[in-house]
C-alpha cells in the first residue's frame, strides 16, 4: 500500500482521511506547545501539513516515504513532515518546524523568521539515526524565508512517543465545576478555548479534545452506570450530543469536528444553569 495525502474533499466530508488517522495512531494523546499553547500533537501535525498547494511526497530507500507541507498561511515558517512506512501505512517519525510560539499564551515569545526550533517525534524502537530524512527536510528553507540571513534551526529536540507521552493526562477540573459530571477519560482540556471562557461560564462549561471518534465519546456517556436519567441524544456526520441528569445534576455533552480536522473530536461539557 502506498499512503498519500488524501485530496478528495467529498470523502473527507464524511470520514477522516486515512493519513490523518495514521497520525493520531502515532501520536495518541501526546500534547505540547509548538504552534499554540498545550494542544494535541496530532492536531498540530495535521495543521502543519494543511497547505495542499505546498504538499510534497518523496520516495525513500527501504519502502519509506517523506510527506511534507506548510501550515496555512505562515509562508513556511511553520511546517511539518512525516516519515511513513509505505507497506503498513504507519507513521514512523514526524517533525515540526516552529517558532516556539506556544511556549507563552501569546505570540510575544515567538522566535524571529531567522531562527526556528525543530521538534522530532519517534515511534518507540525507531532509531534516531533513521530520522535523518526529517533533518535534511528541515534544512530546505522555503523560498519566502531565504531573504537576508535566511532561516537557521536554532534548536533540535527529540521525543520518543512511548506510553508515558501518548497516554491521556488526568483532566484538572476548573474550580467550581461539579465532580458529579463524568468527564471522558481519554481527553485533555482544550486550553486555548478554556482560557477564553469567563470565570462564571468556566464553572459550568468544560472544553476538551480527544483523538477518539464522536461515536466513541457519546457511547461513553450513554453507557454510564447508573444510566443518565431523561437521556436524549443525536449524532450526524459533523456533530452530536447527549444530555441528561446524574445525581441531580443536569448536563449535556456536545461533540463536533473542526473544519478539515476530522480526526480530532472537540467535546463541550455544559452543566445546566
């Protein structure tokens, strides 16, 4: 099997592309601050490959392929690449070139256009030396960044995506958010969205993200024991919800996909006022 980036938008309207799913299998629930503060690595990798106009595919020895592109609309200063086994379709390693903008909650901490960070992610057991094609890729400076002194990789960091990195972390509930409302176990707080909530709303609304499907998230709530009272639910291709009462607390759980991000499920848990 040869894995290529899927450009069939009609298919993507109903299901996540095979490539995106391969990325989520590789990253699990790993997260970090690269393009934005503390977000899912899968989402940032997919975003880094989002410019179809700039997508490239390079065949490598040993039945591997290097797929790369840029993050829209940043002119190549933020970009990504993945090393894929053509036979299995599995991602073996991946890399992000970024400006460390996620290290602060604003862009004030970003490196300038002449300096970048290369973050390389390895599958367990995949030798760092075999990720050399990603290093070579990172040094191919986009044309938009070749003016002046050009871009240099100021720092290179490696992470092996073992169980310690890919497992979900326990969600810390905002102060005042009821402990009687179950939270989907394989999820993390969507921090950029949570930070945008007012203090009053943050006590009754929690925004999460997961690499699991919308169906799996809703099934968790529909199968609670004891079951939700007065439960109702709905699901279509792009969004769904389940609502009910538990221990005297009424709440709803909404799920949806972001635009062109069908492998990531956004969850909003809201306690009724």
